[in-house]
C-alpha cells in the first residue's frame, strides 16, 4: 500500500504543500500520496482520528489548527513545546507525536539558501504572536549575539523574551530583550525578521528606517507578494528575502521526520517561484 499523508487546514485550497511534497517524493523515489484536506473548524480531532484509522502516516497542520494539533499529541518535541503549537504530526499506530518545523525551515533558509550565518549576529524579530513563537527556539539555537523581540504591544514582547530566558532556550551569552516598536529608534541589526501579519493587509509597520545595518538581511515570513516591510527594507539598502524558502524548508524537515530522507530544496523553491 502507498503511504498516505495530508495537510489539514481551513482554508486549504491555496496550500502549496501538495506540490512541494509531490516534488520531494519524486526526487527521493518515495512511494507516497499527499493531499489537502479541508477540516471543519470544530472537527480537527475527529479528522485526525479518522485519518489514523485509515492508515495515514502523518499530517502537516496549518491555520487555524496548530494549537489544537499540539494539545492532541501524546508526545511533543522540544520545538513544538517551545512554540506551544505543532505544524507536523507523526502517527505510529494510535500514538501521535507533534513537532514544529517552522523555525528549522526559517533558519535553514537563511543559513543555507541565503548563505548568512546567524551565529554572532544582531537579530530583530518583529512580532510576538504564534508565528514568532514558532521560530524562537531554532533562532536561539543558531547562537546569535543578540535577539530583540519587538511588538506593537510591549507586554507581549517582554513576556516572550522572559520566557526564552527562563526556559534556557538561549545560552547565557545570548542577550535576549523585548521592546515596543517605538523603542527601536537608535538600534541597528544584521538580520530583521518580520513575523507579523501586517503584509496580509499591506500595512506598514511603525519601525524606523535606521534599524537596517549595512549588509542587513530583511526577511519577511510572508511570500508571494512585495510587502510594505520588504519595500521599506529595500529602500534602506537591505538585502530582502520573502518566506518561500522557509515554506519549502519546513516541508523538507517534515518530510525528513516522516521518511528519514532529506530532499534537495533549491530545485523545489525554484519550481514554486516559477509558478
């Protein structure tokens, strides 16, 4: 029998995951089927149990079910526990293991595809919501010299930076702080990562032009459009990247967890980019 996988979400028709995993399977000669499944907003747990009964080996999980996927699991990885959310479930009989591959995908895209090592860098993470939580632990594991978490609401930024320090995600030599966007004046960074949803509404962030140091990488986790953040960064001399590489790299990490094979991602990034 062909091993079966799926991506679960609501909405789901826009998902690139089936294309990506089909390309991975073809490249690595893995015999599997991967499909998108629209899940009723109140039907996530029922859908997962139904898929397990049908012999599925695992699923990817997208909005709005990442938190529910985390709570449903019997076992959770450090990455999932750090994020409090899961985007990948692995089924072993009735046993459900949860992981979160978003942060690993982000770091791998920056360090391998964009050839910028995060170790020793000054990193600014914009936003303190679920997307930021999902990438926090892998960013800290990459050993930057400084991580500043900035958010519209100061309390959320401070809570997230305190959690990172208290959980020992960061080594003692990494300085982790939280601030409001208005506190960024006078600070400069080597890497600026936009984990806010501002790009969905073409909203400009209230951040100063001066945060982008010479040679800075400005990375927007959104993909498929030029966001106001990307335009601002480009106008101030930053090197700009969108989140398509992160999308493909997080999928590759999930594929590796399921199949034990790590696919080549750059041909798949190029394929999706050309669509």
